[in-house]
C-alpha cells in the first residue's frame, strides 16, 4: 500500500488509464509510478465505485468513478520510481491493511482479494 500526500490512511496505487492503454496496462503502470513495484498481473479482482473530488465536473457533478482492481504478484521493488518524493510504500499483513485503508471501497477490495487468494 502507499501513503497519500493529500491525507491520512493508506491507499492502493490507482489512477486513470490513457486512451492508448487497457485497464490492465494502466494498473501495471500505476504500480510502477506510485508504489515503485513491478510484477505480474495475476487476476481481475473486481470493479469498485467511489466518489472523487478531483473528477467532479458538469457531466458528473457527483464525481463518481469506477476502479478496476487487479492482483499483482510483485517481483521487483524499485529503488527509484516516479512518485517516490511524495509516496512511501508499506508492506502490511491483511489485517493491518484493512485497518489502514483510507477508503471503505478499498477495504471491500481487500476482502475480495483475500477470498481470491484463499482459492489459489
């Protein structure tokens, strides 16, 4: 998980995807940019809706967004990464991660990931 410069609690790397990339490619890119980790995308965990203060506009005044979450098997921790000056990565147990989540929807994603992991 990573910290956020905008407030307390921890988050998963996330962000929008570019027009020339898939959601899977965006997930891999965001993991590198925000957390400084590389690995193999294992599986799709699910879609999670949330409100974004930064994505409110005339077309969507509620700022509703949908995150596509994936399981990533981390194979490399980078010493240098694009957002390391504003983000710190943390390795946590599942229970620590649930307690540290900044957003409720991320807790739900963790529970779904835990269920996926139990089937592996």
